[in-house]
């Protein structure tokens, strides 16, 4: 289900293929040491630049929302791999 997202600031790179990804971390995942390092390591293994990252404050259920904006210019062939990783 899509939810509205208020982004106070955003990145602007003309002529780049920027894609926005929203990831929800469960309360259990938030407690795992290195979970963010693992996420970013997976993205880096595909040589995808992350140009924006934000992490929400905890929700009532203890989960967190992550917003990632990545530059997929000339990287359309790895899009499906990226989706599977995230």
C-alpha cells in the first residue's frame, strides 16, 4: 500500500535517473547490529550511488521507515537485482 510521504528536502540532479526507494525495518531488524551497514554494503556491491538517505523516528509499532534515493543512470540492467536485495 502506498502512503503519502512528506520530504522536506530532496536532491536535484538534472539529467540523472534518480529512483526513490522506501524500506520498512521491522522492530526486530532495527535491533540487529550492522543492519544499515549490511543494506549499504549490498547496494555498494552493485556500484549504485546513494545520493540521499533518511531514517524516520520510530513508529508506534517500533518499526522505522528508510528513504533512499539512488542514481541509476546507465544502470537500468541491475534494477531488478537491486529490488531483490532491498
